[in-house]
C-alpha cells in the first residue's frame, strides 16, 4: 500500500491507535551525489540531488500497524493560508 508523504498542511496518523509522532518509514531513494575527497582520501558529499524517491511502507512505532496509516490535516494548517 503506497502512503503519500505528509505536506505542510497534512501529517500521518495511525488509524488503529491514533499515533501522530512515531513511524518507521521504509523508502527507496535514487540520488546523484557530488563527492569531494580530501587529500587524505576522506569523502564528503557536497551536493545531493534526489532523482526518485518512493515510500514503500510506513509502520506505526506504537502498535506496529503497517496498513493503517492515513494523512490528516495539521492543526492550524488552514489558518496559515
């Protein structure tokens, strides 16, 4: 089940237990990174571009529900518009 990412107006909520704050997110990400190696050979990522990102699953940390996550409005989200 695909779970959309929260936005500035929405957040995740577990429909089983009501959790709004703790989730384990499994995602696949494809990135292009500019890696700079110093003279000692230590790498440092200086630029990172996300080419593709997919949320595979979101699991509630409180009750372990995987298929019970929904998007709900953030408090006051419509007031800021």
